[in-house]
C-alpha cells in the first residue's frame, strides 16, 4: 500500500492528533488499483482508534493504516498541520458557517442528510439534550489530559477470531493461531501495554463460552489434549498478569473478581484435567503435606484459574525481595555470616525461600512484564536456595542412609513435582538464564532448508554478583537448575492428563538441554550435579532407594548418559543403570507378560493410582537400554551389566524382543564381522522372551520364534544344539517341530554354517530326539512333522510311526490321520497308508446331505488305495465306508470307480491279481450297492419333506442318477419301479411334482 504525498491532514492540540489521508493499493495482475480513505487518532504517542475504507477487520491494523502511519513517521514535513476544526469554525462569520455546512452536506448528502436534519431539529428545540450542554464535541481535538489512554484494540474482532478458532476445534492450525494470540498477549505485557490484560480477558470470555465445555461435562469425557494445553496456557498467563509487580490495587481486585466469577462456573475446566484429584495450594504446598492423603471429595475444587486467584494474594513489598531484584550487589554484612541466617547463604549471597513453583511464577512475571534483569537476579537467588537445600538434604540422608537401605523403602517429600507442574518452574528458570546468554547472530532468524529454526547459539555470561568472583556463568546455572528439576524424586500424579503432562514437559526440557554445546565448564557442572543426584537419597529420583510410586527417570537418564559418555563413561553407566528401574512394576507385577497397563490395574490394589502412561514409560525404559547396548558394543563387561539390568528391570516381552532385535542389528553390520559378545546378548534376550511368552498368547509369537532361530544360527552350531536340547522351556511342541527343527535341518542353515559331517549328524540327531519328544507330547499337531524329520533314520522313523498308531485311536482327528496316511503312501508305504486310512474312516461320519464335505476326496482316495492293494483290502474298507458315509452321491461314485477296474491292478509288486472285474452281486461290492440304494431312498424322502417348486427340476435329475445305481442290481428295474410307485402314493398331494415324475419315469 502506498500513501500519496500531501494526502495527510493532521489536527493537533496538546500532543493529541487526528491524522487522515488517502492510501492507494497498486494494481496487480488480477486486481485494479484501489484507493482507500484512512483516519487515525493518536493520544500521547499511542494509536487509539483507526478507520479505513477497506473494511478489512483484524485485531490490530490493516496495511493501509500502517502505510499512513509510516508515511507520517518518515515524512512529517509532507503532512499539513492544521488547527483543530473548532478553532477554524470559531474564525468564521455567520455566512461562512452557513456556506460551510451546506457544502459539507451536499458533498456527503446520502450519508449525512438524515443526521443533519435530526441535529437541526434538536438545536431549534429549546429543551433538547443538545442545548443543555455548553460547547460541542471536536473529534480533531483529542482527549483531555486525565483521560485513560491505551493502544487501539478491536475488541469485537478479538472475540470473533477466538470464537472462530475455537469452533474449528484444533483443526486447520487453529491451535497454532490461538497460541500466537497468547504470544501476542505476552508481547503486550512485555511492552507494558495495558491492553495485554484486556485482550486476555476477551480471549478468556470466549473460552468460557465454548459450547463444548458443557457437552464434555455432561458426557463426562475429557477434552482433547490440544484443548487442555490451550487452557493451561490461559491459566499460566493469568498468573503472569496478576503478578505484574507494578499493577494498581484496583486493577488487581477487578481481575480477582473476574477470575472468581469464571472459576465458580460449573463448566470451568479443572486444574488436573479431570473432576476430582487436585494439587496442593500455590502458596502453602509445603504445609499441606500432612493431609495430602485426605479424600479428594473434601479437598477444595481447583480450576485452571485457582493459581491466578491465589497469586492475587502475593505482593512485592517484601524488603528483602525488593533488594534482591533491584541490585546485583546485594550481599549480607560480613558479621552476619557466622550465624544461621535464612536470608543469605554462607557466601553472603541472598536466598529467596518461597515455595519453588511460586517463586518461579514471580520470575516468569518479571520476564513477561519486561524486567529481564530483575528476573535474572531473582533466579540466581532461587538457585542459591536450591543448592543450599540440596546440601542439607544430603546431610540429612547421610544420617538416615543405613536405616533407609535396610528398609529398602522411602517416603517422598516432594508432593508437587516441578516437571509437568502447571507453572512450569524448571522451564521458566532455564529460559530466563539461557536468554541472558543467547548470541543474537545476524542471521539467527533464518530458517534452515528443512524449515526448522536453527538451534540457538549460547555464550558464557558471568553471573553478576557482589561476592568474590564465583567464576560461574548463567549458562552453567541453566544446566544445573534443569538437572536439579529433572532429577527431583516426585510422586506420579493422578489422572491421565497430569501424567501425560509430566512426559511432555520432560521431553521439552530434554530437547532444550540437547541444544547446549557442552564445553569444559558445562561438563564440570554436569558431572558435579550427576554425582549429587546419585548420592542424593530420597530427594533424588536417581538416589539409591526410591518410592515405588515415584516417576521413573528413563528419559532424563538417556540424556545424561549420552551427554556424559564422551567425558566420564563410568559415571554415565552408573547413572543409566541406576535409572533402569521401574519400581511400580517390580513389587506387584504379575508373572508373564505385562505388555499392557490394564494387566496392572487388576493386580495393583485400588489404593495405588492407575499409571495411564505406563506403556510410554516402558518404551522410554527400553530406549535407555537400547542406547546403553549400542554404546557398550565390543565391551564384554559393560554388555554383561546392561544385559543383567534389562533382565531384572524390563517386564514387557515385546520390549525385550525389540531390544534383542536392536542388539542383533548392531552386532551384525553388513560391512564387517559380527560382534560375538553383542550377538550373545541378543540371543539371551531372545531366549528370555521365549520363556516369558511360552504360556501366554502373543500374536507376534511366530515372528519371535523364527527370529530366535535366525539369531542362534548367527551365533553358531552350539547355540542351535542348545535350543534344540532345551526346546520344552522355550517352545510349544508345534513350534519346536514345524518352525525350529525344520529351519535348523534346512539346506540353507547347513550352507550358512558350512558344517562338516559329524556336526551335521549331531544336529540331525538332536532334531530327531526333539521330534519324537514333541510327537509324544502332542501327536495331533506334531506327528507329521516328526515323521518328516525322522525320514533318514530307520529306528527314529519306526518310533514316530508307532507313536502315530498309538495316538490314532484316541487323540487324533480323521483329517490328521488322512494327511499322515497320504504322506505314507507318498513315501512308498502303501500298507501303512491303508492302515492309517482305515483308522481315519472310523472317526468319520458323513450325513446324507453333506455332498460337498472336505473329507470326500480323502474317502475316495482311501477306497482307490484299498482297491489298488487288492480284493482283501477292499473287502476290509467297504464295511467302514458303509458305516461312516450316508451320502448317496458319494457312495455311488465309489461304487462306479470300483466296478470299472479290477482290484489290485496297481497294487503291491509280486502279489497275484486275478485281473477280473468284480460283480456287484457278490461280496464285498454287494454290501456297498445295497447301502447306496438305501441311501438314495432315505435321501429322497428327506428331500421331499421340505421341497419347493423351484427345486423340482433338480430333484428329477437326482432320481435319474438313483435309477443308474438301482439298475446295477439284478432286479434293479423292478426295485426302482416299486420305489416310484411308493413315491406317487405317499406324495400324491404334490400334484405338479408327481406329474413330472410320471413324465420321466412312467
């Protein structure tokens, strides 16, 4: 947008202005040139109101307002300065005034004529309101000196935008938009613009009017995570606003009224994201520790605004606090240092003993309201206090250490963890300190190719202090305070949302820590703090004894391990191994697989809170273990220690499997020789997974078993022998035969291991022993695999066959027996196949209507086999067929096949065969023929009881097939004629059907 020269007019009086002008937007490829009229009112260097012809609504200014403002700033001499319009009018006589008004009305008659008419009526009426007041308004003259003045803020527009973003429910980047509005509020607070609180009020009103709130409350469903985070930021911003060190009392009481009003509404979201379990009070969390366990029903309801309401009770009048924030050189008089003083430490540096999150909220307020130096001074005082507390806690612990270690349990003194806390105390101190050390490069705002902002660059800035040179920098303090906060032992909070927040906050702080380039100074600070955390007893999450409900340290330890490893490997491993524990699972964990948190809920008594984020915590534990395994490659002793830690602390089979796979990948790089020690670790972990999941159902089990064999193969022949010999502790019989032994005996494995003959024999012997053991244990599922595995060894094969025969009578189905029988025929054992087929027939029962049963092919095959062996075998199987098969079409099929060729033609060599076709009149086929005719008769009656006209044609075809079978008997045509007559008699009611029967069969 371009502001044309000479277009501006400025009316001026006592520092208040009205600026107007014409702004032209140049033509584009799609839009013509446009001209807009703009008017701006200023008051004491602030824009207080704007109007523009473009009609674009935004919370702040459109481009045309900005163009006119910049024009006025850059070219003040081009803007004609005028007196207020009231002064000009004062200089005109009556004729000039009349002329002026008439021309003005003519110029804008459509817009102002009705107004002009109304004003004229009012002025001529002696008792109108307009005539009761002296003088007249002048928009060009500005406000009076004691009027409030603040920047222009389009309130309606703020409401509209927030409402719009909320209605989109977190989609289309609306969450981002709302966060940028919050950032705008912070920016306004930093500029000390009184609109900051006003804008926050407008945003909050819209948030409270969100229709979803009552919906969520009625349904008892929680709000989405994105939404919760926005509410959290809203609450934190209000804490910042009410802690403004220079706000007026009446402003504060006005905010307090508003906050209470919102907090009392039913729909107001609660602090912990659910209805019930809340955290202790902002100002006296420490004194409440005794009654923390009281029933949540009696605890006061805490909403997202409660902390801000409590914050209204805090003030900045304390003289010690005032001195801390107003000078870098505030130290205790030297004579006071010997005595115990709560105001200074032994070095004479000031301390600030307020409840930590509350003290940090003050720091945040100072930073947010544009007092960075003051924020930094208070931060240093807080850190000095934390250090002193850490020292004292260490001394207390040294006295109790023996007793605590014997008990193996501890209580937690920190009821309110600083990580995941609504006021984010650790993040606040860390940011305050790192901002003081940030190197603002020329191109620091550049975005890298990937679209991410470049990580910040920090330099050491010495801590300003009145004491002797401490040699400390704000950067090393930042690292120290982050480590103290993350390492604090704290109880896992109640409720999904609060637990989720702990994980999120941990990850945010870890990410910030990773941006720090560790130099000698920072490494020294890191080592010192790590040693303190290891020795810190119950105040540290990395102490020797921790409470079973305390938040695990895996995420934190993973950062510490990676950061320390290049500088002090022993300390790095000591820390990471200490952090591997997850006590909540160790004391009451059920045996077997605890992959899912719900396994735990049923086991842990109800007085323990439910750990909703357990899955996430376990995966973090696994990440830590994986990081250590990778680092320990090639170091036998370290690998052993890590392996023991994994076996002792990780309770989820799927995660141990993941670790085993990771270890295997790292141990077998594509371009170099495998790492034997790490390979053995992978195998041991794999074996542990096999034992853990043997008796529980696990959908990944097949994949796990296959992987284990691959891993054992990679380790070598000894490992394979070992898993074959100990199969029953690792695999089910089916897995052992069909996957394990089969893979071990495969051609690929033998090639992969390039085994000599004795080794091959040893493996084969082991596999056969396994096969026979499995066949004994589970003949149903393992017999066939066992026979296959024992093929090359006569004695083993005979033993396997005997197992099958013994189990056939009771433990096996016809399908399994037929499968093995076919295998026997295929291997050249037709008589054994016949025996098994006969056994299978005794288990089978085919009803009259089962003409598509899957076993039909097996029955036909068994009859063909018997027929090929000879008359005796056929005679032996036919009674079994007659007993088991009642389906006419199947029986007639068998009969037809048996009458077409002579029995024994493809039988056993050396047996004499007559070569004569068999008669259907004599045994054994006579029995089969009778059974088939009888089946046709029974089936016909069964079908006729429920027949519908659309099946008549099909039924006539069925009778035609029956006739073919009847005719195989000597008096078959007579039998069939008799049969048809019977049908006509019995079913004479089915006239149409019987007519069709007559047509076809007479």
